[in-house]
């Protein structure tokens, strides 16, 4: 693990000093060297993830696809979302939009005497066991993520934004980041606040984000794969998550409403990494099927969720103000 970390750090340092820093100095943006150093790290992690998608998940999708890809245009739009998020463009926007607010909040918390609890300090001896400490933070972070995801399906105005993610009828490994930007801003802010409140170390936060993103890419893949009788209860599989995207099931309460009836927000299989929370709170569905994906009003009523990036973003705003 140390060898991998040292190799990445050396690569990151060379990339930053050889390309990023000279560019900032030449353009007069030297004041942004510190955030650019962090941003270049996320860029390298994003390039690594895209490489995994192309070289690993791509062949797996061709090996055991759930369905043939017939809507290449929608998949290309999803690739735009992936590039924006994995290559750091969204994080760059978040830096200018939310970083000042988060800095002010943490500063105010310090004035109030708030010190992050550092969860691993609550368990004697864990600080000397990096893996155990990481698992502890993963459990807490994933539980919070489960709660956020479930809220996206049960709070009406939030669902109007999140519905864009579910409107993909041709789900592939590129579909994870297909979200309305307002939805992403809110979710990212809540997760960042959670990381601050529980004292999640920055290094572990980075690893946790990369692990989550790669796992979610696998979950959304056009891949006929389950993890077996035991494995499917240990980690969210493509089949488990596909049911979450199923028309009239994944985004509505069970049993699904009758055709033509108004949707009742709810759904199943909200787990991001672990299906344990679904099992604990009664929202797990392990049915062995690979259903069609999409949103019910999209199929039954012909609701338009947009065909391109900007169209999808605009129609999300219209849904939010009840004009679409």
C-alpha cells in the first residue's frame, strides 16, 4: 500500500510541477496554486477511473450485456456527465461556489469550540490499524449516503431533480454521474459536511470517494451480473441496483402502483455501497430479474426529460418550478 501511495504521490508531484504550476504562473493565476494542487490530484484519479471503465467495465458489458445498446446518443450524453465529474470540473465549480461557505462554517464551529469527534478515537487501538479505521468511516459515510439517497426519492421537490438520473432508458457504466447539477451540489455539500462532522481524514476521504465512484460505475453497467447468494448481501451488485432503476418499482413504493395511478414516492435498493442498510430498514429487494429502466411517467405519459446535457438541466429546472 505504501509503495502504491508513494508512486501516485511522485506521479502527482511531477504532473503538477511539470504542467499545472507552469500554466498557472504563465497565466497570472499563481494565487490558485494550492487548490490547483488538490484539483490536479482529482484529475489524475479521474483519469485512472476512466481508464478502468474503458479497459475493464467496457469489455465486461460486451461480455454479458443485459440489453443491446440502441440509443448511442443518450450514452454519449452520459459520457459528458462522467467527464465533468471524474475529471474535476464539477469539483472546480464546487470550490468557487461552496468552499468559502464551508471554510466560514468550519471557522465558526472552531469559535464555538466544536472539535470533530474523530470516530477512530472512540475505539481504542484503531488509530494504529489503518484498515479498521477506514472500514469504520466507510460504514458511517455509507449510512449517511443511504439516508440522502432515500430522501432524494421521498422528498417531492428533490425527486424532481433526481428523476433525471432515473430517466436513462439505456443504463450503462457511464450513467452514474447523470444527475442534475443542483442535485449534485446539494448531495456533495451534505457529504462534505458529514465528513467534517465525523472528522474523516482527508486521505481516507479521497480513497472513499474513488472507491464509491468505481463501485457505482459497476452498479450502473449494462452487465448481467449478481454476486451470488452471499455476495449480493455484502456489496451492491449491478442486478441489485438495476432493480432500483426499474420502471414503476425502484422509484415508487412497493407494491408498484396500478397503471395510470399517480406515483407514490419511495422505492427500493437505495444502498450506495452496502445493501445492509436496505436490509435493516426494509427497503431491500433481491428479486432475480433484470427489468427495463426509466421513470414511469416517462413511459406511460411521454414526459420529456431532455435529450442532451443542457436540455436535461433546463427541464429539471422547469420540473422544479412546476412548468414541465
